[in-house]
C-alpha cells in the first residue's frame, strides 16, 4: 500500500501554518501541533491545534468511509461471480 503525503493548512491573519505528514503518521502530526501550540514565538495557539485536530479527525473518518465502501464494492462483485 502506497503511503500518501497529506497536508493540513491553517491561515491566521498574516500567518499560514502548513503541516505535512504521511499516512499512518498522524500521531506525529498531533505531537507537532502540540509543540507548535506550546511555542510562544508564533501565533499558533491551543484553539488552532484543536481546529486542525478536528480537521484531521474528519479526514480520517472520510478515508475510513472510502475504504469501507471500496471493500463493500469488491465483496458485492465477488458475490455476483
């Protein structure tokens, strides 16, 4: 299975925060969001981390739905043979 690189982006005022990660490395992304929220040198705060965590969750739910749908399609095709 090929690992895709994904991206979460947040624009906030004049700042733009871009987080890139590979499929299966979402835990590292969450760690990066926490680190960025703790860093007082940027405008990225805990609310921003929560927003991107929510977006990540929604993305994972969508990916899971796609996999389930694809598996159901394959199952239906094999039953019709």
